C-alpha cells in the first residue's frame, strides 16, 4: 500500500484517480492547488505525488521545487 497525494484543481480528475488508487488498496490524500500540497507535505510523508502542472495559486513545477526543499 502506498500513500499517494493527488494534486489537481479539477474535482473530477482527483475523484477518478482516488477511485482507482483506493480500489488497488492505496491511501489517497487530495489537494486542490500547489500551496495546499506544500502544506500537506510539511505535515505528512508520501510515497507518490501525482500533480497537475497548470493550477491556480502555484503551478505544479513550483510546488515540486518547494516540496523538494524539505
């Protein structure tokens, strides 16, 4: 079982990824933008992060750079 963070501003995309990941037995956490993803990653560790690139607030590339710092 993997702990997966799904980051996307589209509700339907997050729901679809969650559905299939949970069906396979993984634990899924969701974030709606890059800033929220950074805050969640400060509190928890994840095995996999599935992140959209084009999001409001903070894009996926910038969020990845910030997460890699810690």
